[in-house]
């Protein structure tokens, strides 16, 4: 989900960290440097759906064939440059990020209400400026990409973590997406889908090294920097006092910048003077408000560590929680063979939601395009509740 304001900050304040690149040329260079493996770009598909879905008739569902053609053109363009694509889709909402996920869904409901208000007022559908991502579109996109012969993966952990891990472990040419978390992970290069010119295969590559240079930090500082700015693990509400302290003492405060930009510079200035150690982390945790979870900063930093990586902010020889949660996955389903099959099909994008029900007894559904003010028609969640209950009872063998 990213760090609020970081992407815009990089583009406005750190122009050296944004370099226009030709992906064909990069692929040619990659083949010279790695003669035994093809150039691979791992695609954060959830970030790219807005780029692919261009229909003006989005409120009424758009044109499916038009969407398929967009996907096919996208794939063919990269294939013509000899670049293989691997598409990743979010498969879960992790418990530690559920509160933030729920907040964003409520915010989306407000945006959906504005869409229906526009329709009632103007008697026509709004344009793309009010576009809201249709909740089923990522699911259908998975199946569309599979039908086009593409490798698609549905995650067992947070999507951006698995994308970054795959990029690092397979020495990929880069990650294509639009999520500022990819500036924080120590992984392969990060390319912008928003800036992509498909006709020329040119986009912007964001440099972590140049970002660090502009902030006066090192790469090892970035996970702590992200956590102290507020992310999916550490809520903004707990950091207001810390930000105020940083702003008061910062030597980099600039009246030409907005408050968020000054906060980013002030936080970087503050932690650049802090020794990189676990004891420093414990001291920073004490600055969180009374009564809050003092381990949140630790969890925030740890969430950016990919398999095999360590951080000076975290004691060595501690197994990463992300890796541990994969190893310790439990099943509500008693039949281990069925559970394993559901897990494999989940990862391969051959089904959706079944594994989450069998493993956690829960299923997440994003916002639907429904008018909450229309009391004559019940919401889809209520209409389909009896069907869901019946499906759960079959999957979990409750006998009820």
C-alpha cells in the first residue's frame, strides 16, 4: 500500500532518483551480463490494472474484449523485446495490515457514493477522473492472463513483499508497478507503470541509492525511515508527536515545501544522527504514545526484510516473521491432501478464496459499485450471505 507522499516527494525533490530508461536497451544489456538467463520483469499486477483498463464505460463494466486486447498488446510488446513477464496478484490481507485495509475500503465507499451522486445529478456516468477499481477486475484479470499463456502467481503473503522477494531471488531485470514500498525494499530495480510509454517501451526507473543520497541516509536506514513515516504496520496517528519533534529540530525545513515534504526531510535528518543498532530502535520505540504497541516499529522494519536479509535495527539470528508465517500455516481443513491442493491452485491462480477459507476460515471482499442510499435493493454481501454460508459448510465440513 506504500508510504504516503513518498512517490511524489521523490519526483519533486529528488529528480536525480528518477531516470528515464529504455527497457529494450536494458534487456539487451541484461542478456550480455547474464548470457544464460532471459531478462525477466516481475509485474505487480494490482498496480497495473488501472493502466490496462482504459474503458470510458467503466461504470457499466466496460468492454471485456477491449480489455483482453489491451492485455494482449501489453504482453506482445514486451515479448518483442525478449522480456519475460511474471504477474503477481495479492492473495491475502495480512492480519497486521487489516485495520489499514479496512480504513481504505471505507474511504473507497465515500468515493463510490460520489459516483452515484454524479449519476443522479447529471443523468450520465462520470469520466475516468472519478474512476474506481472494480473489485472483481483483478480476479478476472488473473484468468485472462492465464488464458494468454502468462505465468501468474497469487500470493500467500503481502503482495509487494512476494514481488520484491521474487525479484531479488531470481535476479530479475526489474519490478514494474506503482508502489513506494519498492523504493524501500533492497531488491532489483523499480520501474513505473504510470510513466510507461508502451509504444516506445520507455519508463522511469526510481533509484534507491539516489534517494538515500538526497536524504543523507544509507540503504539500511530505509526500512526504519518508512516505518517512522507511517505505513501499513505503523499508523500515522501514533507518529504525530514524533513528527512535531523532528520538524522543530530539523535543519532542512523549507517554507517552499508542504508539511508532508518537510516531515520526510525532518525524519530523515533525525534518524541520520541515530546509531544503527537495536538499542537505538528500542529508544525510538519509547517515543510512541503511552499505551500503544511498542513493538510496532520493530515489526515495521522487519516487514521490509526479504529472505536472507538482516538489519542492524534487529538482532541477528531472528527468523523473519514473513518466512515464519509461511512455515507455520495451519489448516482448518482436516484433509491435508485437499489443503495442499488448494494451496497449490491458489498460488497458480487456478482458484481464488478457497485456500483462504480452508486456512483461515475467512474471505476478504473489496468494495462493490453499489449505491448505499438505495434502500430498495439489498447489498450484494447480504444477498449472497446464505450461499457463502453453504459453501463454507461444505469446505470446512461443518455438517451444518
